[in-house]
């Protein structure tokens, strides 16, 4: 699996994670922000957007190496997004 495919998969998953973090009702309530109105299909689509690149990496030509790198990188990105407020997560592009 090429490094470019892994980077693209991580970027796509991180963007979907940021979308989920910005609209999380509990996080918004804790930070004193009004709730966002989202449809259930939008949330499920974002969850699929987080996991779809993993499936592509897992069944790609490189075996499980790309998937393993994706798992570690997206985990760290998820923790980084959780450490920011919803306003900060919305303002920063993925990967910064």
C-alpha cells in the first residue's frame, strides 16, 4: 500500500471524526454551546466515512500494514480532537 493512500485515508477519517466531534451533543452542552440539529443519516454517514478508508486499506495490496498505521494515526487524531473545544475543532483543518 502506498504512503499516499494511507495519508489520504487518515485525512478522510480525521475529517469525518472532526465532523462528529463538532456536533456531539454532550460536548456542546459542556462547553455551553447550543445543540446542532442533525439528521440520523448524517451521523451514520459520518461514521461510515470514518470506517470506509480502513476497509479499503485492509483489503488493499499492502495487506494489514496500512490498516495498522491507519488505526494508530486515527486513534491519536481522535484523542487530539477530543482535547479541543468544539469551536477549536471546527476552526482547525484536519491534521493541525
